[in-house]
């Protein structure tokens, strides 16, 4: 599994670099989000998201939708009392603050990290 995840991240990094070479901000924004979905804190993802400028804002909104769905699934599983759920909630708040502050790359990273917290909470629920 770890090997497959690393290969997926490497492929996403290559796609990000390819998109950057075209100068197409929409493509760069999409590649940045794809990489963030795999590794929210990856430095190449943050760099690409920032370089995409305003084209990345809709991707931050998409990251929020992904996170909210993970939160709903964790709530349906009754995982609200899990520590990972609380962590996810804090990261979700951080993402909202970053979005309001006009920092879509930071917002997307926080939302996707929150998604991981909610997923961990859901899986850990007895």
C-alpha cells in the first residue's frame, strides 16, 4: 500500500511539473489539488497552488466539499467523540479562516488534512 501511495504521489508531482511547463493556470491548479489529495502538505502542491493564483480558488472550494463529505460520514458512524474527529474539526476551522483570509492554498491543505482526521475517526470507531 505504501509503495502504491508513493507511486501515486510521484505521478502527481510529475503531472504538476508538466502542467507548470505549459503555463496553463487551470491545469496547474488541478494538478496541485490532485497532489494535495494524496499528500496535503507536499511542498510541490503548495507551490503549484500558489502559482495558479486565482485559478486555485475553486479547487479550495472542492477540497472543502471533500472534507465536508468525510465529516458527514464520520458523523453517521458516530465518531464525534474520537480524538481524530476533534482534530479534523480544528483543521476544518483553520481552513475556513484561511479561505476568508484569501489564502486558498492553505485552506485546501487544511481541509484535506481535516478530511484525513475525519476518516481516521470513522475507521477507529468501535
